[in-house]
C-alpha cells in the first residue's frame, strides 16, 4: 500500500481521491496498491507526491474535524460609550467608619482582691 497526496483536489487524476479541506484550500489524498500508485505518480509528476501512513491518517482525521477560523474574544460593551476610547474604571474605596461602630465595649464586673482583707 502506498499513500499519495494530490495538490489539486479538483483535477482529474484518473483515480478516486478523498478530498480534504485544510484552512481555505482543498487538497486530496488516497491509498493505492503499489502498481497503481506508480502509474499515478508517473502520469502526474508535479501534482502527486507520496506520503507516509501517519501523514495520511492525520489528513483523514482533519477531514472529519470541523474547520474553524480564529476564535475571537468578545466582551460585553456599554452601547453608550465609544468603543475606540479607553476608559479607566473607578476604584471604589471602602467607606471608613468610626471606631465606636467597629468595637463594641461591654460592662465587666471586676472584683478588687484587696477589699475585705483586714
């Protein structure tokens, strides 16, 4: 078995090929018997090249994957603001409170150890 890579998927090579879209380009690959592969390479020298099994399987795997372009990061924006302007976010400082609000002091009963000793 030989694995072949075809540069132009729309060209008629005289054999059945599997079309694969990589990015925006259509390419083709195929798996053929040794005698058939030699004929295809001989008849289409510049358009056909031999690849190994790992490359063939990788291209076939890409055939089943969905082709996606760049993934854009999106951010929600306020429609009232200019999208080209740079806005500084205001940092809110925590409001300070008086010490009496932060600390609660209760009453304590303290016994005088010196009282009552005579």
